[in-house]
C-alpha cells in the first residue's frame, strides 16, 4: 500500500463525519443552523399585511362624506318603511273599527262636494274618527270616483269602511212627495217650489193637463225639473193606457179630448166612487149635444191656473161674462183641460158608467144626486138650495 504523505489531507468520504480522537487537535464547536422560512409562513404574513391595508382602506372609505350620506339615506328609508307599515296596520284597524257616532243620523252630501270636504265634514259631525284614514282608504280603493251625492242614513257606531261603502253604493234615503188630484199646473209648480228637499228653479209652467198627480219617490237634492219630468212621463203612460182601453162609443176624437173631459170630472167630484157616474152624465150630454154646464170651467176661463187659489166662488155676473171655457155658453168641450186629472179620473172617463142620467147636483154630503129628467133635477136643486140656506143661518147664529 502506498503510504499517505505526511501532512496531506484527504477529504473524508462522503457521508463520513470526522471524529476527534486522542492526539488530534480539539474540534471547534458547531453553530446551530438558522431556521428556514417556509412558504406557508410567507403567505400568512402577506395575508396579514393585506388585511391591515384593507382595514385601513375601509376605515378611510367609511369616513368618506358620500358613504356617510348613503348610510344615512338607507337608514332613513328603513325607518320610513317601518313607520309606514306600522301606520298602515294602525290605519287599517281604525278603518274597520266601530266609529264614534252615538246615534243614527241623516248625512247629506251636496252635489259637487270634494272628497276632502266630505271627509272633513264626516269628522266634524263625529261620524268618523280620522278624516285622513278615510281619505287614504278612499283614494287607494278608487272610491273617490264613485262617491255619490245625496242623503244617507248612517247607523250608530258605523265604521269608516261602512260609511264609505254606503256613500259609494248610492243607497240614498227615499222621501215621498204627494201631488193631489185636481191641482192646476201653476199650483203644482208652487207646491214643488215650496219643498226645500228639492233644488233648482222651474222656469215655466207646464201645459195644463200634462202632469199626473200622484205620490212620487224623491231624494234630497233632486231637481224640481226632474219631478216635473216624472209627472209628465207618468201622465203619458196612464193616458196611453186609458185611451187604448177606452169605450169605443165615446164621443171623443183624441187622447187630448179625453184629458179635457177627465179634468172636468176631476173638479166636479171629490168622491172616488162617483167619478164614473159623473163621466157618464157628461158623455150623455155630449152625445145629445147638450151643454155640459160645469161651474169649474167658468172659474178656469176667468182666472186660469189660479182659479182656486183664494177660494173663489161664482157669481151671476161670472156666468154671463164672455169666456171660451164657459160650458154654459158653449155646447162642446172647452179648448183644453182645466186641471191635471189623476189616474182614476182618466180611467173613469175612458170607461164611464152606462146611465141615462143627464143631471146632477150637490147633495150636501160631499157627493151628488143624479137625475134623468129636468123635473127631477129641479127638485134636487131645490133641496140643495134649502141645505145652503140652513147652513148660512147656522153660520150666522154662530158668529153672533
């Protein structure tokens, strides 16, 4: 073997670690290796750094005026929504709850009234508790387009929902107006003008005999012209019925002549069961070309629609005064009606009693006594004169 040269150094074999032995120089102490930085640690540090930067960035953004304003607006919207929902819930409860009205009342809503004035009036009359809740319900439901004027009966403790429903339904209070048979058109107009439930002004007096006296259903605030229209429509309907069902032997040539004769029958008797008998007498006289000799025709010819306004009575002078309506002077029907006959008078005239009587006179009881001959009639007239004299004596004794 070759001898290693003294003093030479042979590097150790790989993997061999030198060991200090006896006679060798003492080995120098080993230094602890520096700890290695792993990739995981690096990423953690990077994330931490980014979080700190992001936090600082967000903090700066939060302090920005625009962000602050947006946050305030959002907060306000949320609070408003919460308050709105609470208001809707409370308002709905108030809307369906019993109202403050202590007893039933008549509510009058005039034509042309605004929704706001209606709501304010309801609250002022203590029919509802809150006009704004009522208005909100009216607008949101579309009821403002369907509210109707008129007079309504509101029950005690009605809720706002019930009040609004009634106004929308148009279930107004129905009243009645009665126009008595035998009133002239001028008297009818006065009667309507005096009724404070009606509105408007009647500008002209309708033709005599064109209205039907009857009881009509009206509502507060209805126009007077509307009532006249109902009376005309009713008249036309009844006249058409009477004319279509008339006795074919009537000496009348038109519906207008039937109304004229019926108006005379209406003024001659106030007894319903006498109408057809009186009509029969006049028909007999017309057939015989006799004068009708009806006192009411004289008064109407002299004073028109105001003939009976002041309790006028006939005088001998009145009988002889020229008068186109005076059936003591003309042997025919007068030129037109002398009043507005009712349904019963028209029907009685269309189908008069079949009788031979051609005379009648008052009997002192509100009715009449009828006669076939002139002699019988004169006897009946004498009895009537005696009744009149006795009444006059009794009245004179009472006043003394």
